[in-house]
C-alpha cells in the first residue's frame, strides 16, 4: 500500500458528478460532530448555498503557517465575525490541503459490527426493526489501514466521505461512495451501500480517496457572519452594569422560569461526562414546567449530537402531547438510525426527513434539533422571537460557531437562552493547528463561564450542579 499526495493527478478522485443523497450510509448518531446532511434543494434562497471561499490573503497566510492578524487581537463584538471566520477558513484550508491525499493498492477487510465494542447505537436500534428491506441490511464495516503518523495523513472525522475505485479502473469509473464511521488506532472503519458489497471480493484491491463534509462549516460561516448585530452582541458578550436584587435562595428552575435578564444566557454547569441523572432530570423538569405552566411558550431544545436530541425526546414524550412535539432531523439522516419510539415526533416523506408547512411548524410547543440543523427551522419560515426559550444542551462539546447557529436567526430580546455544559469537556473535532491553538477548542459555554458576569457565580446567571 502506498500513501500518495499528488496535485492534478488523474488517480486522485472523489466523484465525477455530485454525490447522490442516497450514498450516505447509516452512521452512528453518537460518533461525530454533527448530522449527516446533504443540501436540501428546498433550502436554496436563504444563504444555504453560499460557498464562503477563503479570501486569497487569508489563504496565503494559512498556507505559510502565518497566523492571521485578527487572531492576535482580543475577541470582541468588533472582531468577532472576522476572528471566527479566520478560524473556519483554517479548517477549510485543511480540507483543501488534504483533498489530493490518495491511498493506492489498498487491501480491504470486512469487520462485523457485532464485534465487541463496535456495535453502535444505530445498529442496536436497527436490530429491533428487522431486516426485510435492503436499507436495513447489517453490512459489515469496511476496514483498511492508514498512516498512523498524524502529520502524514488527513485528520479525518466521522461522516467524512470515503471513495473506493478498484485498481485498474479508469477515471471514467464512478467510485463507490461511503461514509467514515471512525478511525481506530490507524485503521479506518467505513460504511458503504449495496453496490459496493455486491461486487466486492477479498482479492480485490482499491485506490482510496477522501472528501470532507462541509455542511457544518458552511452553517458555521453563515452564523458568524450574522453575529455582528447588537442583539447577538448582548448574548455573545454579556455586559451587565447592575444585577437585580433577590431575597433568599431561588432554585435554577425558578430562575429560568422568571429570568429577568433575557436574552443574556443562563448557564447550567456540571462536572463529569456524560451528564449525570441529576443534570438530565433537572433540565427535563425545567422544560416540562415551562410547557405546563405557560401555554404560550415555544421551546427549542438543541444539542451537538443526534443521540442527545433523541434521548431528550424520549425523556419527555410521556409527559407531552404527541401533537406538541417535533423532532427536526437533517434531511438525509438515515431513517433506520432514528429510534422507533421517537419516530412519531418526526416527519419522513419521500425518502427524507422534512419540516412541515409553516402553519403546522408554528403549532409545535417543543422542537428538538442539532445545532447545525436548526437552520432548517429558519429556512422553513420561523422568525426571531418565535421561541420563548432556547436550550443549548451539552454546549461544552461543540465549537462556538456551530453552537450559535441556533441563535442567529431565532433569538429575540425576550428569548430566554439556557446554555449547559461540563467543565471537563471541550470540542474534540478541530482539524487545523490554527483552529486548535487559537480559539476553536474553547466552546461558547466555556468562554461565557470564564467571562466577567459569570465569575461571581451569581445565581441570577449561573448554577453549578
């Protein structure tokens, strides 16, 4: 096996035509930074297709390992958009830098998902649904080795794309497209569709290339470019000259129910990973109390991972009228990945998940979504101020630009924003050195927690569990 990086080589390939939506293989909702989402044609028209190309001057700096000057300046409302745009450009450049990486003459192995430690949540859920249809076949992982030296290979993430072309096939041969599940001690585990397994033989060898899932980056670019508004500045940089006085001890639930400082975020801080039963129960009880006590409330619950959103829907479904809750999924999330018991809260039509018409969408009292997929709610017509409460769950594990996707279009002066996170958690999925060393490893949750208004642990702003 050879590791090759060649520019403009005919062997370098990804796809000779746009990747079809159906090539996305089922992938764990627990592994990776965001949803399996391909652009929905209906999302064109509100910024969904803008490419956010790297400016030439920024590209030259990053190419030559020069830190853009804005990243040496203090983060402030004036520098925020340019600061995070530069960090996201560093991530973009990393993807472009490794886009010509090629593995030649690779031997593939098939590894059963039932092996200890390898069966992910989506497999467990699928096993309960039977295997009558082709989409429900429990195909094994495709496994192959990659260079263990990080500097000699791309930093790959769950849901990046893997492309296989049999050795000897010309450039006109459309490669097999799959999705990376995870990298395990120098071994790639990927998932493919029927067309690959139907033709594969143990003796076959393949040339392998990769491409990177940029949906999350595009949403993040759009969010930071819109974050310069005075309203967003109040949330991103809380500046409180004086706090209201209160008598006696007040519970976090009462603080959120009667939050007088909106839209300044209220922080729920916890230790340990994952969140303890106490933390989960507190947030569930707060949401249910808002739902029961205020009939006009509209609540958005969002998190970085599908699994967190799914679990929260399951927690509250018994207490909430089925017609009041909607689980918003990325358009082309695998149906088999979604737990059976929360499917009544989802809308699946014409082979993809969708949002209902605006008049129906506005009716839902509680909506859950990943941070990045909240863009679909705005694109469906929901306006700033529709939600009375926005909960950003597990925000300590996501990069700030992705976290604020849920805020830029949907928050208003009256919206109560609640941010939860662990002091022992940080964003894990940052590819570039500039991103890791200059701000993307610090979450929105952590930055707020370390800012002046929250230093004093004032119960009007923060609770520590």
